[in-house]
C-alpha cells in the first residue's frame, strides 16, 4: 500500500509535517512500516482542501487532529 502526502507550500502550512510524523508513528506502532510506503509529493492541485493525502486513487483531506481516525478507518482496516 502506498500513502502519498502533499508537502507543497499550502499543505505544509496546514500541517503536512505533523500529518507525516503522526502517520510514521502509527505505522511503527502497528508494525506496518514494512507494508506501507509513505511518500511525499509536491502539490496535488487541491490546495484549498487541506493536507491532501492519497491512498491508491483515493484522495483524502487531513488535519493533524484527524490523522489517527483516518489511519484507523482507511489504513489499518486493510491489515486486520
């Protein structure tokens, strides 16, 4: 599985660095760091939608405070 987080200027200002750190922590905590590729990308073209994150073809808008909920509902369920 590949998760891509936008690190362009707009998403960076909205907290992409914190989102990445939280995803890294959650992947480690759940022993998924070898099964999930976490990548960064510059500008996904949806700057008004917050920190843009893609999982496959699906686009999500995250904030640092909803990253754990996203992880549990969209990532972790694939490995249970």
